[in-house]
């Protein structure tokens, strides 16, 4: 049993006229296939990025001048969009997959880093280990370290 | 929320049963089966409007009691109220033994019918708990049983009534006590209408006390409501009663909760009434019982609205349930497994609700997630795993539960009006690292998750092997059994119903659509339009799977029309929308949309779809449409794969000339696309330019079809009101005569099409085939007709096939659009400039010449000014002319305009004067017309601006107005300028004597009064010069006395005589004219000086006019000389000289005349100094006495020693009295300088003779 930690699923830059300037998609760990694949297809990521424009617009009325919008919204319990707006109106959106990388149950390191690291651990399946996995998720938290933002593949 | 057993999730609030308001339904006699406990009384139910009001009031309270919103402190009570008649059945407290079993030896211990201990219960023998139990407490056993009765005011039957009431209440009390329920009995007695008047408070008090004592009720359980004035007061009274009863009810549930806890603390496993004989014969263990007791405590806490206690008990129950001793040991094939899961769900839902009530939104999400994770873990370990449709169904249900809950609990701050997307975490969680999803998002997100899981459910359902999809009766029992084990059917149908082999199973798509529509509504309400659009797209896809194409169209059409995503270049998204929509449109036969989308999808910016024809001609293949549709779309609905630009060669043009222009069409179609052949192109303009229509002609092949840009010159034909005229073309295309008929037919078509447009149009023919990536440039020479600004506004591309006809309109009028000029062979345009589609058309240059017949000379004041104007028509056609004349200046004199038969005269005016609309009629080509303008003389120099404006149009082109203007600048100057000198002269006549009586006598000769005053003679010297540019003839010079002070008189006595032909006055030369003047006063007594005003009049004429033989008008220029003062009272000394005749050898007589016009006696001293220049005789020094009004003359005789020079007699005249030297005034033949008088001595005649000799 492995626990999951967040990773970047997609980075997008949106121009001031709400047009997409750049989209990068990063694969996430898929525990069922034990492989790294993007969690959504490019079209869905486009839709996700475009949907953040609404949130930017909604928040820009009340937002501070700093440009950091922080969490824009969580799309579901797995994906969340964070945003930053430059003073020229260019928006940068980071879509984070909250379970995009996996951590081995006992280890503290980031083992999902290397990409196709095999080893679907089917060892213990007790509720105790599940609880341990949950707690390790909690300890890793939502923050991304620099090393985690690098594309996995 | 549906799917969970009825009542299992209700918000539990105290139940009150109210009896005695309505009568029992007659057809349903109260159940007296012995199962239940019947509470009844025979007293008649209440009637009247109060009863009705109370009934509706209770309904209202009950309705409020069903709400899921949190019960706040401000709310005094939240109750469920059940209204019954006079009888009410409580469920039996003890279950009966089933009749099938043999009688037992010992008396059986009977339990509640809802307990797993009773064989009759559904839970027997090893069920944990079910909703029946909650329902019993919420709906069947009231905490308080309220009886309504009346208090009769009729004293006769009062005692009897009271006794009946007592016995009824006693009976009910006894039944309740006997039943074992702790339900409180409460009596509410209403006073009847007369109670107020008939009964005093004491009597009522006594009677109530009597009833209370007779029934043994405690004082808090009996209420009296006196008759109320209005329903609102009754409501107030009832509110306060309910607020009191609410506390009693809470007490009731507290007792129940205490009981449950007591049972738990006993720690023993109760034995069932009968040991189970069937099934596993397993009974509940101690943890199971503990779970039951905790669950019950939690429910009772909820009844009491004690949220903390409820959560605690629920969580305890939940942990027991999911712990090792309960769910872990239930086998997954047992129905009890699913029941336990259901219980876990119910507890979780209730916990979620409690968290939301407490405002712990993030905890609620966490609880939601943890329940899902634990159950998934459980299902993975003990059940059928999570990779099946049953699990996805539950996941979807679980998301839906949250969405419904948020709506029903009405979580504050998350409503659509707040525009909040997610809530910030509650205070308790501040500082913790929260997952983003743990911030409670609005229900739209939750519905969307539910929809996603529904999608996954469908995918998994479709993977069910066919063997399992058959109905169970068709397959062997063993297989049915294995199916039961393999598939998770918790709260979802078995595989043969989920996705049956035959017939319809679960309509997943519809479920998803419902979810998505819910989600979309939420997103739209919060202005998250892009997500809403995304959901619309998902929705449309689902509708497409259902085949409801009209709905798909309805869903996507708004997105397509407002160009969302397309205008912002989200190409992949718009592409997806377009393809889905195209399919829907094709299915529904909406040809217009199909074609519009095909048109759009040809653009190369979209990814090419394999095996797609990309040919507009095949667009409607397979689309059923009844008639050949005519489709009109524009670039604001569907973007185009053809981009157009229009450019004029130059910024400006002139009407009547032509201007080169280019229409460029670039096909940005996919390389795989078929070439498109447009049938015609129409360019429309804003401003004064006719639309241009280009018609496809396949015979006119473009010269270079391989280059990316080809420039094709197109000849334009102008059609004006039906007749066709070739416009002059620099490049003319060779017309193929072979297809002339066809062309004509087409032309006629076009003419018919545009019949309603009267203005005509320009047409051209060329090959309008566009290959992908090719730029086709059409170069046209456009005849310009009217002045003004013209800008290309739009291009209409017409495409015709056998199946449809399409008009696609593109706008060209974006301001600031940069367009360039294409030349053959270059791919990029040159001379790019902004607003190239705009052309300024200058007015047609007028060829009508307007000029003065004679060159403009100098005109002078006081002479009439004739102007002759000629109009020369140099146009190719005869013109119809109207003339306007406008003169601007300070004062415009009268003037006449003479143009053949038209004569106009305009009077003097200030500042501006004009004649308009002189119709001159037709002037044939290259002929002319003359008219004259005659201005009257102006009195003074001035400046006139004359504007002559000819408005005309040609006979051939009546619509184009042409204007020609001739401005004339007239500067009128004075012909003469002069300066003047008034010099005194000695009047020859003697002064009248004061002593001469007769001379002084006024003798009137008729009207003329003889002047008898003093007279003076003067000489006015005028020096005048001509300021004209030419020689003028002066034919007369006059001096006019314009004004004299009354009492004086002045007349001109002599003036220069000129010959009849006059005198030639050359320009810029001084001429002199002398006029003699005599001024005289009427009477001698008048001593005031006299002012005279003079004017110098020159009568002149132009010399050149003589040559013309015309009447040489004599112009009169009058120049004012100014005012002079004469005949003053100061004495003056006048010197006059008289030259002797020849014989007397140049002797000169000098007379010094001293005039004394004053009324004083004056004495003057005269001193004559000797000089070298002359000898003189006369007194050298003398004194002259002058009487008032007299004059005396002293004579000197001078003999000049030199001749031909001025001599200076040193003569000094001094006023003896004032010791003042008087100036000696010279007259003719003398002059004066600063040293004194000078007398001219003419040269001697001998000397002259000698010189001559």
C-alpha cells in the first residue's frame, strides 16, 4: 500500500485576452495501472484551465494587488487549481493533482519521482496500514517542493 | 438522498400529537386489534373557526419541523405536530409471539416489536438496527399528547360537562400509564365565545382547578385559552404554550436517552424471546448491542437538538460498527452486510449534517472523505472491491448526498447569491494544512463529481459479461449465486437490471444529465460561465448518446452563438463543441447549422479529422432536408476559413474618375480540404459607392494557380437603372463570346435579385475557386461617382450547390485594420497601411469655367463698378446651371445682376447681400454665357468679397451635383487725396462805420437779408493728388461750403476754371487749386467767431472709357476739407503789397492794415527797420490808434535794391498796451518765415529783356 502526495498535473499560462498561451501537462501516478499517465486528456485540461478564468474574474473584484490568488478552486477531491496574475493581466494557473505521486508506506522519500518505478505493493491490507498511509498524506500536506514540481517523465 | 429508507435521515424533532380538533375519519374506525394502545374519548371534537385556525397553525408548525436547517437559540421550538381526532393509537410496546410456534412452557419475555429479540421483527435474530425504530419515535410515539377541550359557559350543563371531561381525561391517563409509554398528557381548554361575558376569572379558576384535581394532572399540563380577539393573538398564545411544551418534550427525550445509556451500561446481552431456529441462528453480540444503544442515544440527542452529544454518540456507534467486532465479522454475502453499510451511511450522513449545523464545513468534508475511504477500504478488503459499477454508483450517490445536504441544510454563505465558490475553513481548523477539497465547495462541484462517477459506473456496467446480464430465471441457480457474490448490489440494481441483455436498464445518461443540469445551474448562478459551458458540453455528449439531438442543439447553440472559447482561441474546446453540434444538427436536419459548422471547421487551425471529406459540397450529404435551404450566416456567428481584406490603391480619389482596389480572399482551409468555388462575391460599402458583385466564371482561369498568391484583374461593368454601360477600364478582359447567352442569363438573374435596389451596382466576372492556403486577389477599377467617404463594410460570399445555397457575410469595417497591396509574385502585401478599406472621394472637378470677361482693374470710391462674368461650359455635355452671388463687406451698395432674361436688383445692405438661385438654364457644351453685375458707387474706400457660385449638373448625369466657384476680391480705394491751407487775404471793401447810420440800418430786401457785419477774405489752397493707377481727366474742381455757424455767411468768390475737356491728372503728382472765400457776419453786433465747413469736390472721369465710346460718366469725389474758424475778435495785421507799374522803376507799395474787430480802443506801435535790401519811404516809427470796429492802413513805399528776390522788411507791430508783438500776416505775393515777413520783388523787365536779348 502506498500513499499519495500532490504533484503538478498541468501548468497553463493564459493571456490577458483570456486566450491560452501555453499548456503543459504532466503525468500522474495511476495506482490501478501502476503507471504514470495524465489524469485527464488535453481537452479536459483545456477546459479546466479555461474554467479558472471565471474564478479569476470573480475574485479580481475583491482581490488584493499582489496578484497571488492562491487556491482558485478545487475541481474535485483530487484536482485543485492555483493561480497567479501578473500586473499585465497574464494569468498563470497550476493544476495540482493531490494524489499524483506516491510514497511507499514506510518511506519518507519521494519515490514516485523516477517515473515508472514499479512495485505495486500489495503486502499489507489491514486497516491499520491504511490509517498510517492517511497520516502520511497529512504530514506531506498540500505544499509542493521544488523537486516535486519537475515533470516525472 | 433517495434510496435511503424513509425516515432514516429525517431531522429528528419532538413529536406532539394534538387531538380533539378534527373528527376521526368515519370510515376508518380506530384500530382495536389489540396490537396497539388506543387512546380515545367520547367528547365531541372542537369546531368553529378557532379549531380551523389551530389546525392550519399546527400544519405550519409541522412543516417547519420537517426542515433540515439548524435549530438556533432564537427559535423557541421546532416540533412535529400530528393532528388526530378524539382517538389515537399508540404502537404496541410488546411484540406478540408468532402464532405458528407451540406454546412455551415458561412465560416468554416479550420485547419491543422493533427489537431483534422479537421473532416478529425484521431484525430478528441478528439485525442491528433499522429505520423502523427511528420512524416509531418520530412519527408514532409522541412526547406529548395534547387534548383540546372547551369550557362551557352554560352554567346549567357546566358541572355535567366538567365531569365528563374529568372522566375522559382520567380514562386516557390510565391507558397511557398502562401502556408503559412516558408520553405526557396535556390538556388545553378553550373558553367558548360567551366565556368572557358569563364567567368571571374566579369561576374559571375554580372549574379548572376542579378538573385538574379530578384528573391528577400537574399544573403545568393544563392550559386555558380564553377566547381571543384575532387569530394573530391566538397564534401568540399558542406559540408561548408550545415554547413551554417544547421543554417538556425535550425532557421526555432526555428520559429516553438516559434509559438507553442505562441499558448500555448494564453490559449484558439480552436473550431473544425465542432462540433463533433458522439461518445461522446467530444472535447479536455485546458490541452489536452497544452499537444499538449508542445509536439510540445519538438519535435521542438529536431529538433534543444536542448536537455535541449526538455527534459523540454517533461517532461511537460508527467506530463500533466499522470496528473489528461488527462489520468485519458479517459475511459479505449476507444481507446484513449491506444493512450494516446502510447504517454506516446513515450515521455518516447524520454526522455530516451535524457538522454543517455547527458550521464545521471543512470537518464535514473531511468526514465525507474519511467515510468514503473507510468504506472503500472495507469493500476492497471484505466485499467485492471498488472496481465495479456498484461502487461507482455508491460514490456518485455519496457525492450527491453531500450536494443535497448542503442545499437542505442551507449552509450559510454558500448560497448562489453570495457568489462564493468555496467556504473558508472554520476557526477550529485554522492553521492546519487543509487539502483544497476540504474547503467546502458549492453544490455544483458536488453534482459534477456525482456525474463523473455515474460515467464511471456506466463504463464499468458496460463491461459486465453477457453471461451475467441475462435475467436470473433464465440461468442456472448456481450462476445466480455466483453473480450475487461477484457483484456489489448495495443500493443499486443487480447486473441484469443495470445493463440487461434485452431491454433497457439503468439510463445512465439521463442520470448524468440530471446531475449535470443541477451542477450547471449552480455554476451559472455564480457566473462561472466557462465551467457551465463545459458542463453543457458534457451534457450534450450524454444527450447525444441518448439520441436526443434537439436537446443537444438547445444545449450547445448558446455556446456556439456567443462564440465562447472560439473568440478566446481555446481551439480544442471549440472544436469539440463544433463536432458535437454538427452531428446533432445533421441528425435534426438543421442544414444551416451544419453548413455553418462545416464552413468553420475547414479552418486549418483545427486539427484535421481523419476520413472526413472537408468538402462543402458534401456538407448536406445524409442530412435530410425538405427543400433546398438558403443559408445566411455571418462572421459573428461562425468564423470563417476564408479571410478577406479590401484595400483601395490610394487614400483619395475623385468623383468621375476611377480608383484601383483589391479584394483579397485567403483560404485558410485545411490542406486536405477540397477547393471551394464561390458562385459570387458581393462587396458592400458604406458611403457613396455602389456594391460590387463578382460572379464566378470558370472559363476565366487564373493565370498562376500554383503560386500562393495570385492577382487577377477584373473588369467591372456598371449597371445604372437597368442600362448597362461599360466603364472605362485600363485592363480589359477578353470576353468570351461563346458563353454570352449564359452570361446574360446570369446578369438577368442578378438584376432580378437586386431589383429592389435602385442604385445599381458593379459587376465583374472571374474565377472564384479557392484552393486551401491560396490567396486570390481581385484587382478592380472602381468608377467613383459621388464625393464623400466610402469604406468597404462587408463582403458576402455566396456558395451554391445542388443541395443548398449559402451566403456568408464578413465584416470589413474593423477600424485600424491594416491592409496592403498585393502584386503578382509576392506573397506579402506592400504598402501596408491602416484603414486601407476607406477611400475619400473628392468632389468631381468642375469643368465649367467661370471668369471675369475683363481683367479686374482698380476701382475707386464714388464710381459705379461693373463686373462682367463669363460662364464657359467645357464639360462634355450641356449643363443646367444655377447661379448664386454673394457679396460680403461692410456696407454693400445696391447692385443689379443682369443675365439675359433674368434681372435681379438688391438693395443696400449691411455686411452681406446675396442673390441666389438665378436659373441660367442650359448651357450647351463648349458654349458660353455672360452676365453682368453692376454695383452702385460706394462713398468711401472699402473691401468687398464677391463669391459667384455656379451649381450645375450635366444633362447626362443629373444625380451628380457639381459646383464651380469664382471668388472676386474688390479693394476700392479713393481716387484722390488732398491737403488744404486757408490763408487770409485783405478784403478790399471798407469796413462799415459805426457812425454810418444808414449802412447799419437793417433794410430787408424781401427775403434776403443784407449782410452788414464785418467781412474777411480768405484763400483756400488745395493740394491734391491722384491715387489712381492711371491718368484721369479732372473736369471740374469745386469748393462747397457745407456748413456755416448761424450769424455768419460764407461764399466762394472765385475758383479755378478748367477747360471743357478737363485736365489730365497724372497719378502721384501734386496739383494745386486756389479758391477765394469771403466770410461775413450778418450784423456788426455779433462778436462770435464763425466756423465754416468746407468740402473739396473733384469731378473726374476715366480716360479709357472715352475710347470705348460709352457714356463717360463723370464721377464726383467729395473730400471734406475740415472746419475753419474765421471772423475772430482778435486784432490782426495784414500786409499787402502792390507793385508799381513799369514806369515807376519797380517801386513797391507795402500796406500794413491793422484791423480791430474788438470793442476796445487799441494803440499799436509800428517800427520799420532800415534794410540793405531796399530803401523805403514812410514813418520809421509811428503809433496807430484804432477805434473799436475799425481798421487803418499804413503805407510804405519800398524801393528794392535787388530784383527777383525776396526782401525782408523789418516791420514790427506792437500792441502798446499789452506790449505784445503782433504777427504780420502776409497776403498775396508774400510769405512769412520764422524771422518775419518776406516780400517778393519781381525781376526787372529790362533785365528780362536783356536776358532775352
